[in-house]
C-alpha cells in the first residue's frame, strides 16, 4: 500500500479503490455517502487486504 493510495483514501475514498473492482467501489461510495469516516475505514481495509 503506497503513501499516495493512503492519502487518496483519506481525501476521497472511492477513488482510491477504483482498481479493486466494481463491488468495492460501490461499497466504499455508499459508505462515504453515509459518512466520511466509514468510507475511509472501508477504503483502508480494502487496500490492506493482501488477497487482492
């Protein structure tokens, strides 16, 4: 996980997971609409997942 991805996950979470698939993008986008913090947490969890 690069520094730029983490920074992008903090500033605009859906844009940081755009390369992880459509499902991840939709989930992070919906969580970001519910609140900024849930979107950031979801983006960081998805980016930290070693399976992808």
